């Protein structure tokens, strides 16, 4: 379970998050939607401890500030623009596997699951945006954490890549993983999430459960309109 | 302190450094120049009858004082800023490691890569000179190697602090080059200018020299090679007169270690609060 209470974030004198609170139940899949700059990605960064915030975040009862290792052990992150330096793909996975004490024998099957088995020894810097995104998803699969943070995860993927991504995430949902997804894409939100948290100018302005309202919320968000 | 995580990040950093064209080029140049200087030193030694290691050590000291700060300032500078800019630092810090693990691991990994390049360059030189010219001041040569590693650690710390403070590759590279010029050339000229303009005494010149790791290493290295007053220069002579041989060596070593530790610690305090976006 994720409990965020009164999150405030200010970067370079600009208010990014303004007293945002929300809960995500264990096994629930929740979308964060809103116009550009509304604070979706910043919420994920707060959860990961990448930015200094005020307020409190608990992940499965662990405080994100006081117990960052315990929290990050529970989280995987698929960013909008993944970057892994200049290492070969298999080495990137091997590093994370060693760090998280995961059996390295799982690396080939993980690469196969995202369609990168033929590129295992290629340097990641030469990968296209979509391939980097697949690798990012492979890291999340390998880590097999109970909570996944996805930031515009299918933005750089081609049609096949998106299909693979949807299948993988649907499987993870069935297995009870908790998902927090920042997205602009209606089809992504509708097919992958149970609930939508609507952000605007760093504030939480809506918590929409019924699927019928999703399309409207997303359409408004994508156009950057205020409700 | 989580040694396993720090070692993993350090090993990753070493692999990244070995893949970096800039590092490989710089390390290759250092190796070639070390070898070239030792060959020239040997040719001179055969004519003048001087022991091989003394002459080689003197040449290599000047090479190390010029080259090592350039390599470490730029490498340290790119360490965090490069990853912050391309987004890979966010990926690293989203794993279950602390900021201290990442920071210490990156510094130690870069230090290991730089140390390896110094040891390879000087090691090959030592073997060639030892085989060709025989004995001489082997202890002085070994001290030079240790001193170069310490100078590398100090300037790498300064580079790392620049990296955290300036955040982008372009700014860091500009600043690293400016700091290199300051340490290697401008501080000498500045000291001379100040001495003339402000009529500085030897104690004040000595204090100015203590602020610069390149000067600290230069005096220490020269002290190892020769205690002749004309070789040591005014700073060395003043220090020797005030503190004696052992006192001056301990003082300079302590200041050099502090120069390595202080920017590194400041960099960490800064890094701990840096937003990774």
C-alpha cells in the first residue's frame, strides 16, 4: 500500500506539488493524469527519493525518507526517458541483479520477454528510445518488486512494443503487483488502471474510479484544459 | 557504510571509465609520455653517468604535476554531471542504494581507474629504467608514484565537487579546465605577482603554496629527490627551515590528504540534497 500525505515539492522557487495526498491499495493499479507540468512525474520521483519533498510517503509501511532502502527495494521504476550509460544491455541487467541479489540466470529470459535477447551484448547508448524503454521494463521485470512506477511507459514504443508492454503489465496486475502509472495515453490508462488521480498545477483535483469517466478526464488533461 | 553496494557501484564506474574514449586516450598519452621521458632520461644518464631513477623521477614529477590534475579534474567532473544530464543517475538512484553508496562508489571507481592508469604508466617506466640503468633512487621513484596517486585523489575530489555543483557537462568541463590552469599555471604567476605587488614574505608565500595541491605535491616530490636549497625553491627552503625535513613532509602530506578529503565531503553534503530530475 502507498500512502502519500500532504506532499509539497518546490524546485528552483517553483511550486511543483502543493499538498498532494492519496492512497493506493495493495494490488491496485492507479493512473496519474494531468497536463504537462501538473506534477505526475514529480510524485514518482518523490516516491523514489530523487527529489527533496515535504510531507510523508509510506510504502508498505516504510517511510520513504527514513527508510529509503526498504522503500526502493519494493519499487521498480520505468521512466519516460530511460538512460543506462554506455554499458551493454546484459551488463545493465547484471548490475541490478547483483545489487538486488537476484539470480543472474534470469537475465536471458527477461531479455527474451521484452524482445531484446538478440541485443544483449550491444551497448545501450546505441539503442533507440523504444529499445531503451524495453530495457527499462526488463529491469522492472527482473527486479519483480511488488510496486511498479511507470512514467509514460509506452511513449517511445512501436505497435508491437506497446502490445508486449500491455501484455506484461496485465500479467503483473494479475499477479497482484501494485501499479502507479503517469500517462497521457487514454488506451494505456483505460486498459491498465482501476482508478485515475487527476492533477492540475501540482494539486490533486480529482479521484475518478468509474471507467466511463476516464476518457473525458484524459482528453481534458491531454489538451491541458482546466476543469 | 554498505561496502558491498559501494564496491558494486565502483566496479560499474571502472567499467564505464574503461569504455570512455577520453579516459583511454588520456591514459594512453600518459603512458606514452612516461615512457618517452624515461627513454630520454636514460639516454642522458648513459652520457652523464647519472643513476637512471633519479633523472627519470625528476622528469616524471613534472609530467605528473601537469597531466594528472588535467585527467582527474575532467574525469571527476564528468562523473556525476554526465549521469545527471543523461538521466542514468536517476536510474541508479532508483535502485536500493543510498546516495552515499552512489557517491562513494563513483569516486572510488574513478580513483581506481586513474590509479590503474598511473600505475601502468609509471610501472612500465620503472621496469624499463630498472632493467636498463640498474640502481639509483628506487625509493624516490616509489615515493613519486605514491605522491602522484595522492595528487590524483585530491584533484579528483575537486573535480567531483565541481560535478555536483555545476550539474552539466559543458559547465563542468569549462570549470575543470579553468581550475587546471589555476592550479598548474596561474597560481605560480599569481604568487609571483602578489609577492611583487604586496611585498609578501616567505611565510605568506608558503601559506599560498599550501592552498594548491599541485604545489604541495611539487614540494613533497622535490624534497624526496633532493634537499639542495636551489632545487627546493623559496617555499621549500622556508618550510625546511621552519619545520625540518620530517615536520615539513608530515605537514605537506597532511595538507594534501585534507585537500582530497575536504572537497569530497563538501561534494557529498551538496549531492545529498541535489534533486535528481
